[in-house]
């Protein structure tokens, strides 16, 4: 897509459709701010089924009272997403700019440099839309059908509000598949980034591959947990498992860790970790090990390796409720394998980005694993995503990241 193609999306044409909740569907949650309507809650007659994915419609309750403006996708289990309480709202560039101005004001209040999550989907009033900012580069994930339809206006508003020079569309991942959307990765505004983008954070320098890395290229959500781990790292031997581009390892080295071993299945990600360490001047203290995390943990245990600080930050083992039990077993196994690697009096950090596994379930699985690993522990801190990942109080799924910091006995 080029600037010449940034035309208004077909969201306002013609008379708006009306969709209605089933008589027994709970409308109170919508009135109180819940942003989703599930497929089994909506009347899906032929007219509704014929609506193209991403269509705007007025939502009514079972008694035909208006609830607001929604976007409809009959291919998704989340059949409608609330866009605006005003059913007459005009969703154009000015509407997007107003949402982005509000989101930007929060981030500029929180951070001194333009490296953050700018839009966190429903919590920032843009359902299914993720925007991460890397200085003059922004990466947009349009993870809902309506956002795909409106991408031109989203990009134009983003450029107008922030002044970024490059916008990358990262149309990849599980969420898009659930919406019936194809995968796509493309630069949709400005020049193509030439190599990874340097990102200063917590005294370290990270290399974000915005064109070929995981998700948008970097995980901003762990920033405060990196910082807390760094407080434990001075003079420490550090093991960072599922390290990606060096998340916890580089922050620990910047804080004075004596050494850090970064473990990841991706050689490319570990290469970027090495570049970040070199750029910050501590390449001699970082080592990397490519491989399956479970296998590497088992191997390190067999080798008798010990570390003062061990961090395990795996991908979502329980991305949805059907995977919850298997996911909790995986978290328990990680804890069991990692605990024996911690030196007496050292620290173990266990993370989960699975929204289906709540804090209590994750904490219990972690504690069981530590016990099965022959260690006793005390929790010294519980961390969550940073403030550039705000939580919509009515939507539990917007609060997903947990980080448990344990001190292990001798």
C-alpha cells in the first residue's frame, strides 16, 4: 500500500445494519463496558450472515434497545466488537486520530523516548489492533477483520499523530487465523527498514527485527520485569531461557551481572541478542545456546550447572481454555527443571503470557514444580505487563502477563 492508496475505508457507505442480541443474552455486561459479543449470543439470520467481515452495525439488546456501534465478523467466535457507545459515531480518520492522540498522551507521560506499545487493542479503544512503536518505525497488527478493512485510515492517522516515517503491517499470528484473515507482512508506509531497529531499554540496547522477528520484533510488556530482575543481577551468573533477543539477559548484564547465558530455539533471535550485547559493550559477558528449552534445561542439570539468577519466559503454553491443563503441566515442568539450577539463596523468575492461566493457577503450578525439583521457595515479587499495556477492567483477556520472582533456599 502506498500513500496514494490511503483512501477512506468502506465503513460508512449506505445505511447501517442492525444486529440484535438473543432474548436471553446478557446485555448488562455490554452496557457496563464488556467489549465482545460471542457468536452464540447474537441473532444470526440470513441478513446478518450476509454481512461482509468488518461491517459496522448498530447493536441492540433483545428488547431492541440500542447498545452502541459494533463491528461484525460472522466468521469469528467473537462475532461483534464494540467500537463506540454512540451508534451514530462516524469511524473515519478523525475518529482514529482521536483514539491515537489519547493513547499517545499516556505513553508520552510514561516514557522519555518513543519506544513502547502505543495501542493495546480493546484497552485503548481499538479492538483487535496492536501498535508497537520503535522510534520512527511503527508496527501495526490488525488482528480483527474491521481493522483490516480500515487499515488505510489507521495508518494515515498513525502517521499524522506520531510522525513515524515507516509503518509495517504485521498480519501474522493466531489471532488473525481466528478472524479468518490471511497472513501478510509488508511495509505500508515509508521506507523499508534496513536491518534491525536499536531499542534502548533498562540501560541495555535491544535489536528489534520488525520485518522478520517474533510478533512485532520486541516484547515491550516485560520491561518492568526486566528491571526488577536487573536489581537481583549485580555480580550474578544469569540464565535466561526463552531469551528471544536477549530480554532478561541484556538487562541483567547492563545492571552488572558477571555473565549471562541466553537460551532460545531461534538462532536468528540469539544473533540479535549478541548484536545488542556488542553494541552496549558487554559482548564478552554474554554466551548463547540454541536449542529446545526443555532439553537445554535437562542438559544443564546433567552438567551440574548453577546460576544465581534463572529466568524462564516461555511462549503461551495455554493460549485458550482448551489448552489450560496441558499448559499448566508445561509450566510445572519448566519450574521442576529450572529450580535445581539455582544456586543456594539464588533467584528463580517464572513467567506466563497465557491469559487462560490466571495468576493463582500459574502460581500453584510453579510452586508444585519447584517442590518437585527438590527446592523450597518464597515469593518476593509478582510482576505484570508494563503500563503501556493497559488493562480494560471488564476484559480479563487484556491482563495476561504474570512474572513470579522466587528466592530459593539452600
